[in-house]
């Protein structure tokens, strides 16, 4: 086919006029193009808003669920013992709340003058009944357990306050006192 014939064909001439012509494109075509662009932008904005709404809803549901579990946590102190011989503070607790799987994370200790003695990570939990390690390191509803920490510096006779913090951020306080016994001559 001859190049001159292609240049003179009606579709080629129409396309050339459409792309390079000085005359305006028809109003209907312009309106359709603008409308399609606006619709595409609107769909993109709706999709973006929908995805952010889903993300916010999911985060809200997680927060409410975690707060509900936290509210249902309750730890009671059964006994606190300090041994001067090996500088060990042993804390016996029971889960009296409605939540299962309560983890004990940290212990804070203060003296009677409200001076901080220390902050201690709570390591392994042990069952009171048979003194074996609790494999999940958490207390279910009604479970009893104990843990030990080594205060630094060692404690002297007096009155002390301790606070246990759970994995969800709840805290539970108790107090204890002990006297050093002097041997009788």
C-alpha cells in the first residue's frame, strides 16, 4: 500500500485532526472524559475512606477487648515472706478475677518512707500445690502461684509496700513487715 493513500484515508485524517487539529473537540466527548475522571477519583476516595474506617474499627475493637480483659483481672496476695538467710522475697498470689491467662510482669518495692527499693522482673511462676514451674507462666481463674525475687540492697527490719503489674498493665498492691530476730545468749 502506498503511504500517500494511507495519509488520505478517512480514519487517518480524522485521527490526525483529532490529535493535531486546531478545532475544539466536541463538547459531549469532553464532558464524558471529565465525568470519567471525576468518577474514578470519587471511587478512589471512597475506597481510601472505607479502608481507614475498617482499620479504625479493628483497632477500637482490639482496645475494647483488651480493656475488658484488664478490667476482669484481679490478683490477691496470700502471703509474702522474706528470708534474710538467702535474701529472697517470696510472694504467694491467687487469681481471683474472671480472666484466664493473667501474666505477672513486674514487681515494685518501697520502704516505709516511700523510697523505692527496686523494680524487679517477675521470672518463673511456680504452683503452690506441688512447687513445679507453671509452663504457661500465667495464672488462670482460681490458680495459685508464687515467685521469688532477690532485693538489692537486702532488706532490713521494717514495713514495705510491693506492687505487682500484670501483662495488661493492671497493678495490685500489698504491704508486709518483718523483724530481724536477734539470737538470745
